[in-house]
C-alpha cells in the first residue's frame, strides 16, 4: 500500500503535506538542516523573514542542486513590514536565490488586525508572479472573513499551531468551508508522546511516537512542518510518510484534545 500522500492543491501549485520548519535554526545549522532534508527527500521548506535564515536556506537550495520547481518554498512577511511589503519580498527572494516563492504568508495579523491593505500587497505580488500562492499565519477565522469581505479572496493557507492536544475539528471545518488549507506548526511541543493512544499506534506500526503524531496530521489533511537541525530527527520525521494510521487510531488520538 502506498502511504505517501499526494500534495494538496493550492491556487498556484501544490503543497507537500510534510515539510521542514526552520524556526530557531541559525547560521550553519539552518543551512545544514535544509541540505540534509533535501538530500533525504523533503521537497517542502518553511522559512520567514523574521527567522533571519533565508540566506542559509537559499544556499542550501543552490548547493543541493535540485530543480527549483521541485521544492516548495514558503517565507513570511513580518507583521510590521506591511508598509514595505514589496521591498521585503524582494529582499527575501534575493536571499533565497530565487525569482519566486511558492507561498508567501503574513506572519501575524499586523497590530492584531486583519489588515486587508497588507493582504492586497500580497495579492499584487502573486499577480506579478513573485509568489505562486499567498496566505496568512496566526489568523482567526473572523480575520480571514474580513479579508474575504474586503478583497473577495481567501488566503490559500493559514499556518497555525496544531497538535493532538489543541486541535479543533470545528476550526478545521471552518477553514475548509472557506477553501483555506490548514498548516500546523509546533506539532510536538505540547503533545505528550507517552499518551497511551500514541504509544499504541507507534507499537502497531513499528514507528516512533513523534512519527505517529506527524502522521495524524497527514491523515487529517493538515500540512505539518516539524523543525529540527539534527539529521536523525529530520530523517525520523520523514518516516511519518511510510505508514498509515487506522481510523480507530486517528479517533483515539483525536480524543487527546478532550
């Protein structure tokens, strides 16, 4: 049985369900982590202007020598850069060594507001081919609705915290009703990997508890971007694509949210 999931369709391409997060990965650690991930088979890398590592990500992309169109690259606009969004993206593209990103996100709601005027800047960049898809991060559904009301267009993606202990089926459904893909970050930070439901699934599939949690995201169609700079962990995380959970296992893990 083929357990590798197909990428999810976006307006400007398709996003692999598993990617490498690079938050808190600095300097040579970031470059080495991205190079390692690409060599192991990852084709999705997530960075941000605010992470300060776009140049390192760009060097890794260049050194590995994989065709640019085979790697899905995300970066994010800092919330206080709304008045210089285009300049920020131009600088990001130069650092990354590419003429476009596959996904450009507003990292946080600027000043806590939906900020349709910033969203319009992303739309213009997308229309000019600088970003193939555009989205947001850390937005509420109400803020997404505000963007739609102002511009007629929903974000392709909302990147938010997501894990077995804090997922919300109603929130996931609300995003899907609006055609918004949920991308989860910090999938392991708050999860008790010794929870019986996770341990049982790990034993059943010869997997690690962390792999089970990542696979749980995949089973729900939620993009997941675990971060690591350690080769063994990067490789372990990729192993989440090598098996599938049963509906019963998924339901048992769902119940961890209480």
